[in-house]
């Protein structure tokens, strides 16, 4: 397919990266993070609104969006968090696709809810795939746009499609799950924690810390200090809730390291990871226990950040997660 410039970046926002619903999970054995959109459901919805396949490359915007100048007429799809998007001053709500003309300015203002918004353009963004996906790996410095967040002066390209204007005016709803308790399974290292630590994790209200990032959501609440803070490094699925020596849990997200040496008290199921990704610093997180069978049944869009292979490995490692 042919591509052509689509956006000139006037301001990059807090953290705007190119991401896909596809991850690099199969390269974890080589130390590569899974990566990909933290909320793949919203990324897929943005693509559907723009008439793209679910796994086309999109912009993931965190808390504060960018300012973009449109370089050719097209249709945009917006999903996920409401970061106050406007086109030439006209508001655009998440869940809509909108036609934009050459020279239009796409900008973002006050965040209303959620943490991460996804902006798709008809045809999909065109950056070179690395290890099977166009997603940005910030720690590794590859993928996306030179392995970094977009910044002022960048020019982004998108594949050209003949019917871009006809894709405008679509609508689709998505639940960000901001009030949902996140379903968890017991982790493999419960014996390393004081009695009642898992119950404390379930009963407490946790707050997302400002230090959270694409690697993990740091949670603030009661102390869950393990008896042993350091263990031999083990494989870590996305969603693992590690507890370091300070007793404050970290729920690992898509850019997490494939291995680690902190005990894992619990695991957030794959279907609920998008809800965690939409919690902003200061938002409340609550947990509820579920079963392996329910975790298997929980429906997620293709491209969920944890693969089936990781799920079955986790089940074996925890002896059935009882």
C-alpha cells in the first residue's frame, strides 16, 4: 500500500506513542517486553471507527494529548479516555469518527475521564514493523517512531485509502471500567507473605501512584511486605502483581520486564488489564478474586496484552491457581 504524510506534530503531549494491538510476547524469551497498546480494546475500537483492521497502528495518548496539524483530508477514529479532543475548536467525543480537512488542527484539552486515548487514522499509521509489530518499545528504543514518543517537528505518515471521507460519522461505545473491581488470581508466592496478605489485597482500596508508567501501575495502600523481598528471577506475565520490600504492590503492564525477582502475590486477568490501563494517578483500584475458569471465559478483543501461551504457563506455575 502507498502512504503519505498525515500529521505534523506541533506539540507531543505528555506521552504520545505509536502502538498496535499486536504485541511481541513471543519474543519474551529473548528479554523483549510484550509491549503494544495498554488498552487494546479501545485501540481496536478506534480502528473500527476509522474503518481499519483492529491491529492497525494508532496513537496512544496518556493524560495529555498532542497538537497535530492535518496534512491531507482523512477520517479519524477516537476511543478510550476523554482527553478533550477538538478539531479546529469543535469537540469530538470518544467513540466517534470524524472527517478532517487539510490544514485542520487536532488538539486536546482538559482530561475528563480515563488515562489513555487512542487516535486512529483511515488506512493506519505507517511506521516500519520491528519484531512483528509497529508498536513503540520505549525502554528498548525501537519500534514506532524511532523507539520514542512523538515530539514537535515530527511528521507522521499513514497508508492511503480511497474512501477515507466516507468512514466519518461512525459511533461505537466502550466501557473503560473505571468503577469495576479488577479480577485477580492468587499468585505463586503467597507462602512468602504474612497470613492474610492476599485478603488485605482484596479488601483494601488502592490508589494509582504518580510514578506509574507503561511498565507497571504502582499502587498505594496497606503494607503487604513479603517475608522475603528478593527471590530468584522468574518469568512474569503481564498482570502479575509484584510486591517489593516497601510492601506497595506493582501491577505489571505491557512494557514490563519478562523476568523479575520480587514475589508475585496475585495476577490481574488479561480481560481486566485494559481497565487497569485506564486508571489515572490518584484513581482508586479495587480487586476481587476470580477463578481460572472465569478468566478463560472472560472475553477480550483480539490483541489482548497477555497471550494464551502466557496464561497456560502461569496456570502451570501456580499449580492450578488454587
